[in-house]
């Protein structure tokens, strides 16, 4: 969900919630590894996995059902580390997102 979607859902209960409050809450949750920001969707997804703060994640985004899963891909991450080091590039953010179709949607197409 996006921050404004969350704001609308919370505000529907009678009292208007400020978007800035939602962003602060999402920042807090993100700092503690409870949510992740999906850059391509400008949205947030809860984190159901137990991983360290330094974990390098890959998000798998299904275009059909909208599902988002997180996983790790050490081989991809190692290759990216090598590429970055070779080019002398220091990223300020590093989020890998892959869009396509999840296994459940592919199975439904049969």
C-alpha cells in the first residue's frame, strides 16, 4: 500500500490522519525492518521474514496478482558487489526488484 492509501483507510474511521504522520510511522517501521519500500510501486509491504538489517533483498513483483515476495540471491548480490567495486561506484540505495508472473498465476494460466 502507498502512504496515501494508508492515510485514507485510517481516516475512514472518523478522524482525518495526516499523511506526514503515516510517513513518519512508515520510516520508523522501515528502520526496524518491519516494512520495505517498493520503489517501482511507491508503496510499502510488510516484512514477514526474519533477516538482518544488512540483508540484501530481491523483491519479486507479480504483474498479474500484485503479490510481492522477498528473497535473497547471494550470487546476484556478489556479482553486483564486484561490478560496483570495479567501477568505483558507491550506491546510496540498493533495491533489486524483478517484475513478472508468480508461480501461482503461471499455474492458473495452465
